[in-house]
């Protein structure tokens, strides 16, 4: 998904080669859905070689003559756990460059089961090979361009080394802020505008292509998966203890009781309430550039609150929480009308406000286990490779988490959530 700041530097001149679905390199291995096929641990060297070879395949398919292909590993600074990231550049005889961003799955077998990684990576493949096509058609038919996905050059869904090659938007000057920093109004408003545009396309998709929308919505439905009960219990005991530890004494009992209900209540966060919409699923400040693997069928309110709870501090919410909700709805209404959708008929303001209110309790529960991942220091960031399991995601709280989560609890008390 496109970021919403551009750097002050002049973007490098790059060769942009549009690749329609029919020309993009799309590979799918038959082991994708075979749970009995164990994943061979992938090294960074393996991942780099795969990016290099897949990029060469793309270049050959496009008859792009090059004299050099360079692949460089990228660091996410602790913001990415599921993939190895790379930047690759092909230098042509003519002097023009083609730059791509690549990511290769690096999730061990244990964590694949815990996080249902097979579905997650398959979802990202569906988004870039199918959903983007529908959204581009809708925008073309209505002669608008409210949302851009990066160009996809290749999608390989071989289980254990799922790989995407995408347009490198950083070469065009785009960037995203640090995950440790609270969003400022300018960034938050721009990001929420793009989120509203993303949701608006789902509204238009349902209205103008209802059968195709329903098939896609069914594929993206959240499904409960079986996990090792003892491991998950151990993880949750630690998560609740860490969260209770950082809040004010007068709220410790309330938050402990609230979080103890997560197993029963949280699945509601991942389901539609009144209106079925294809939502992003992991929309936060450091995660807006190239991540679409978390798309699911849910409520717009879940995406909005996810962004606010994980990307802002108490001072921001004090000044901008209500204005940001207003801004989202205004942007959504303005976007859908351009595509022939009546917002008052499909999603009136009262419905949006009701969904926000209903989603707030689970947004706080979600923050107890996602916010530690957002605020963790790079050196303490967990790994998903090898024999890693879920317990490592019960991350010890640092000062930033303490400040942010305690502020959320204070706000939720004020808003009547606790």
C-alpha cells in the first residue's frame, strides 16, 4: 500500500515497466496447501539467490537486456518478522535502471502453524494477482485514480519461500515514519485518507461486481485455527502480566479482567459487524509500504482503530481522536460517491459510529499483544524462523510500551470502554 510522505530528496530516475497480470510472472507450487509438507529452513543466502533468479526470469520475460543485477538485503529495523527484505536493481545497456523491492517468507514450521502463515502468504498473492485487477478496472470505469498499488513483477507462492517482487516505491521518494514515533496530524490525516480510499473500492466492488465481490469476501473470511493450548496459555499469561504491570494501580484489576476475556471476545474484531468490507488488517504507521498479506473480510472500524491504537500516543488522541474519525468518514463519503455508491444508504455515519463503539474493547485487547511488537527495540525483536514458537511474542515491556499502553487504558476509561 502506498505511503503518504515523500522525502525531501529528489527521487532517482527509474524505468517504470507496467506489468499487466497477463505479463507478470506468477508461480504457484502445488505444496502451497499441503500441511504435511514441512518447510525447509531458508537462509538469507537462499532468499537472496531466489530473488536474484526470479528477477532474472522477469527481465527475460520482458526482454529487458541488462549488464548487471545487484541484490542487497534490507533491514526493517525490527518492524518486519515474516520475511527477508531486499532491494534489487537491474542496470540496462542503455543506462536505464529497473529497481524492485522483494520479500521472501522466512517463517519456521512452528510459527507457520501458530499464525496460519500459509493462508497469510496466499492472501497476499490473491491481493496482487486478482483483487488489484478488479480495483484497477473499477477506477478505470469511473475515470478516477484514488488508490495505487505498487506494480507487481513476480509472485511465487512456493510453500516455505513465498516471494513477491514489487515496484520499489522508495526510489520514487516515498517513505514511512519510524514505528516508535507517534503519528503527527499531517501524516495521520493522509494515511487515513488512503485507508478510506482502500475501503471505498471495496464498497464499489460490492455494488458493481456483487458476485465477484462475494467470492472474494468468502476467500478472505477470518477462520479460527487450532493452536497448541498450553503454549498459547503460557503466552497469554505473560502478555496479561506485562500489560497489567504498566498501568495505573487503580486500573490493574479492570484491565486484567478485560484481557482475560480475549479468547472469547477477540474473534469479533476480525468479522464484519453491519457492513462487509475488505479491510487491510495491519494498517499502522511503519507498515504502509508493501504489506497486503493481512487483508480480510471485516469492519472498516477495525482498520481505523488499529491505526489509532498502534500508531498514536495519548497526546495525539487528546487533540485529534475525534477529528480523525470525522476525517475518515468524510474521505470515505467523498470517495464512494465518485464510484456511484450512496454512502447514506450503504454506510451511514450512525452505523460507522456504532461500529467504532463496538470495536473499541477489542482494539484495546489487540493492543496488549501487538503494541509490544510495535514498540520493541530492534535488538529484542522476535524471530519467526527455525524452531521459534509463540511464547517469544510475549515481549517484556519497555518504557515506550508502558507509556503508550497506559495512555490507551486511560483513554478507554475516559471513553467508557473499561
